[in-house]
């Protein structure tokens, strides 16, 4: 079953110096229709390249490129220059940067927002989405658009024709930033980024924010803005630029986030540490990108549309609190991680998965790793997970034991942390695939306890009577081997199932399964999956979640009939052993 960062004082002073350079946060800045946009126009673009201050740069309109009605509408081909962008060009994080051109009446008007790369080395020539197309998308519940907005682009020039051929050859690519994750430890972040590359879902792990935080920022054209799945100690989302504002409504990106239509996600301000210079905008990274972190919760993203993401400041989305409490049983240390995940139940979870299902497993992975203050590879542990629903008094819950035998040596956690995270992923994946009326998750709680050392043994052999009777108890002597310890024998009594058919049979003892470790586990946390059989009623859903709780003892099996054999409170027993015997009536 089955994929956000001590420069605050400097930023504040820069903001005061550069404030006059930014477009005013006026209600509904004037706009310029695409029909009035002409090749050769000299304009100004706005975006944040450091801290929270909006910087300006020069923009030349090269031409207007006609669009494909089945994909994108017309785009404005522009070239940028100026100190803010000369060294880096344009890349992910700049999407939504508004462009203002002065018309014949002397008024600076918004013509659109930077949105796509054409793969040009250096990233100086890019595409912009016309402001008319952006403003077609409203904050209210959207309707699907069957074709992109069309507008007169004036006489077609040879330059425009060449540009269209270039776009068809290179392929315009939205300047969407990767999934940004803040709040993960550096080693975990590196592993998640590597898993994202393998899975084809780019991930950028960033610091949690500037030292001492930063003041809440008004969202105005050119401001850095984040769209978030979550808020708190662990934040996931994407960061871009505000393209337009009108009273409390905010338009950003100039392209979709996930293109899912109606949404209920966090709308946040953001802080830009640095624009990382990568001139090769044709590679998978998309070229230079903003190293940024989401900041304060300001409102709700309500429309993830074709030409923009749109929301309103003020009211926040409904949230699901996630609390993870991790204990180091060797030192007595404990750590609690608090996260709120946006709930999209009321809008039908339009992407097919819930934010809580992406966030909670990562929160468990982070807290179970962080509490140890180190990353020992050999660990034993236990997680208890509790998922509460509005529609049900009693929550769904289960507990599982884990043991880790790997020694990663790279700070990326253990099989205990990964096993617990994957079990939470499976449980919340069941909620996402539930076939009945979507239930409302009201909270997710996880408690993880860990101790150094495997506390693990494996089954080696069984000594059993040659003849046994159905329904009767028999004595067994089971040989076990402690990991990096001595072998020992355990005597136990088990009852032979009464419906076993007589004859020669194999008695098989099977230990507990081991958690998944390694890169595959990180990929699974990003891409997830679906339940093989989706629950159809709430009782079935709760039962399936609780069924993730594994029997952590040894299970016996004779002639297709299973029975509990024994459980060791101190050791997690794994492996498999068998013996031949004859069953009589």
C-alpha cells in the first residue's frame, strides 16, 4: 500500500531602502491588455532575490507568442537584465514575478507575470503569462477551462515565428519550484532529495527560516509567497512570487501548482536566502533557483488554476493537528514535534491524496531521528499511532515493534524511524482511498520509543514430537540466535489446531517482518501508492487501519492452519524454522 528556511536585520534594512522600487500594494493595479503589448517595450519586473525586500530589474518585450489552445494560451517572450538578475538569470521561485510597462498615458501597468523557461543557457529569456489570463482565474470555486484565454497579439513578426519554433523545439517549462521541505535534519533532507530525483518528483530541503524569524510580510506584487500543505515544525509546499493583488485576493505563480482546481491550502509569506546560480536552465533543476523558506500563515489558497494560483488573505484553511512524541529510553530524552496539515476533505481532496498523508509520515521520521541526538544504525523501538475521526467517537489505533540492523553512518535515521513512517503512510493512505463518504480526520498522534541495540533474535530450529494429535497441546524446543549474542533454547507449549487434516505435515514457525530500509523507503514516502482493496465503510476503514498493527510474536502454521506460538517481551523474533511431524486424529 500506499511526496520549506540571521539575516533578518539585514533584510529589514534592505526592505526600507528598496520599498520605493516595488509596485504599490494598491487595490487592483492598472493592467495592460495583451493587444497593447508590443515588441521593443522597455518595462520593469519585480521579485525578491534576498530576504523579503522586493527588487526591480529591467525587462524587454521581445514579442508575443501565440499559444496552443490545447495547452497554453499566448505568452509574452521577454528578456531580463539588471543587477538583480544579471548573475543568475531567471529560474524556479521567480514564477509570478510581475512585469509593469508604461503606456502612452504615462501610467505603469501590469502586463503579466514571468511563468516559464525556454531552456536558454543563462536563463535571461523567458515567457510571461498575460495578466488578462491570470485574472481570469478567480478566488472563488473555479470552473475547469476547456481552452486557454485568447487575445490579439498584433501582427505576427518574423521574430515571433522564430520564437514559436524555438518553443516547440525546446519545450517551454513552467518555473515551478520543487516540492520544498523545511524542518528536516540535513542528512534526512539529502536522502529525500536523492529519492525525489529517482522518483521524478524534485524535492528541495531548506532551512526552517532565518535566525530570529522575520516580520509578517504583506503580500503585494513582487513579494515572495508560499503555497503550503502544512505549517509548524515541518512545512511542505512550493514557493514563487505574487503576480497581482486586489483587496484581499492574491494571484501568484502565473501557472498551476498542481493544477487541481479548487483547493484549501496555506497561503504564506516567504523568505529568500539566496538565488543559487545555475546557468543551465535546460537541465532537470530548471536552472538558477531561489533558496527560500515559507514563513507566516496569512490566508488560504482556494484555486489551483491553469494560469495562476489564487487565494485570499485572512481566514486560514481548516487544519489537522499532528503531534509526534519521541522518547530515547536510554537517556530519558524526549522531543515533541507539532505540525498542522491543511485539510482538503471539504473540497474533495482534488489531487487524490491528503496533505496529512504526506506530512505525518515525514514528521514521524524526523522526530524519531532527532530525539536520539545521533544516528545509531542498530536500534529497537515501538510506535503507537492514533487517528481520530469526527464521525467516530473511538479513534483508529495500532502499535508496532521495529528493529534496525543497518549502519547507515550518514545520519539518515534507522529502520525504526523508517518503519514507523511507512506504517503511518499506509494507514493514512487507507483514508485517501476510502470509497465511502470521506471522513474528517481531526487529529493524528504518534508516540515513538527507541533504545540502542537490536534486541533481535532469529529462529534457527525446532524440536517437536514425531506424532501429535489434533486439538492437543505439544511441547516444542525452539533454538534462537540473538543478533551479536549467544544462542539459546526456549521450551514452549502450543496447541495443534483441531481442524488440521491427519497425515505428514510441516510445522512452520515464522517471526515478525522487518521494516523496509534504504532508498526505496524514502521513495515510497514521496510517491506513496494506493490500497489494494479500498475500504467501503467507516468500520472497514478503521479495521483496515488497525490491521496494520502486526503480531510481533512468532506465528505457527500446520497444514494451512495458523496459530499464535509465542511472544518475547524483550526480543523481536524474526526468521523461519520448520519441523516434520505426523498429525493424528
